[in-house]
C-alpha cells in the first residue's frame, strides 16, 4: 500500500484529534490548539537554538506523566505562553485532566513563535500596567472552538507568522502510511528562511505535493544559484516553526520521541535554511492509539517518513493559503505575488 492523502487533508483526519484556533486581528497574533478526545501519548523534539516552550520536560520518555490532553501553538513569543493557561481552564471545565486525589490538572504542553514586530497593535507591550497580553483568552477560545474543520493560512498561531520573503501561516496535511496508520501534521510557519525557491513561486516541498494542494507547480528544471544563497529574516530571534505530528498508532513515549525526531526531516525538505541558531524549531508528536496494534521498529520508521512528508506539505500549504496582513510594509502573500 502506498501513501495516500486522507479525506480532509488535515491533522483532524487522525481519529481522536480536534483543532481550534483563535486570533486577534488588530494585534496580528493568535493561538491554535490540538485537543485529543482521549488522553494521548506524546513527546517532543527541539532542534532550533532558541525555543520557547511550556511543560515540555514532562514529555521526555523517562518522565512520569504518560499522556496529555492537548498541545498549544501560539504567537506572542514568551508572552504567548499564557495561552496554555486559558486552554487548561476550558479543559478543566470539561472535566479533563490528570487526577491527583480530588484535583484535576489538564496536561497542555505548548510552543511559541515570535510575531511581535509584524505591524500589529501590541499596545499591551507599551502599557503593561493597563493591559494584559491576549493569549490566555485566546487559548481558552481556541480550546472551546476545537473541531474537525479549521482554517489554514492567516489563522490561529499562524496569523502573524512570516518567512523571509512571504507571509507565513498555519498549515496542515495528512496521509495514510503504508502501514495503514493515519498520520497528520499541523504547523505554524514562521521561518527565518524561505519556503519557496528564492523569488520563484515553486515550493521546496514540491516533490511531496499531493493533488495540487499548494499550486501543483513542481520544481523548475534547474535550481537557480540565487535560490541556494542563504537569506535571513529580521533579527536573531524573530523566527521559529512550531509543529504537531499526530497518528492513530499505539506508541510508547520513546516511540513518540523518535517520531518527533524523524519528522524534523520535513522541515528540512520544505524550508531553507532551518534549525538555525536563531530558530526555536519544535515538533510535538502525539499518538491517539485509535489502532491498538503495536508498532515495531520498521513500522515506526515508515511512520516517521510519512510524518516528515506530511510536515513538508503542511509547511507549503501554510504559506500557499496565507493572506497578507493589512499593515504598511507587510510582506506579500504567495497568492499576491504568484497566483495566476
């Protein structure tokens, strides 16, 4: 059996996964949550040099808590880490959480990206005594809105995201692996480099495209030298790609860790450069165990390859589906520059 796309071509094709987003249009930032209908086994792999995370340590295979309730991706840099608190509030109201006696604690790891200089109104940065950052409220709103359908492009955690030359955004893709398992990717693309070949419309992820999901342009006959010349966006901390891989396989935490590590290949297939010292590139991997059969080392390798391909496609879709922000000097969207 070859790799096939799933019905929605979204991470929510994975049984047991819901996604919700919320954003602040005036502030040009937002939050996206992947909510698991039942607690999921999860781990994380951090390969960028400047990550921003919450509750990531408990995802290591040797840590005690085995399952999580949700994963949050957010703009706002470190201020955005408030979003998990809002999501926890919504989950607690729904009766979710790790039980310790009569107390429940929803387990909601999170990663953030930097979008504080994209032209949006961040008045709370200038007037901290009178305004609080919006992320706690956005996190609760995103969790309350979680469902099977969600918007790509300029939405949720990708609302204020950018790349070196184009507007970034929220992307997703899914596939059925040769093992029969469903795999999905969700990503907020806020890259230090480019998802396209320099100033050409073609995406680096073109070899992995399915069904014209990001334009169907393929690769050019030859790759121009200019496309291989490193180009960097902004300052040393104005980046980070944050992603979630989900599968219906039954994995251990150690296997979920390997899945997250292998999925990073997808970033390398879709962005140039990636995993830089000024990036915080992070991938969470979660297994819902909707399929109960154990996965061996060969099966895990196949899942990781499928996840990497899905993530490459999701990155290109996040840029392809984006719309430009309505601010002076805002980067153009892919469609503004290249759509026929």
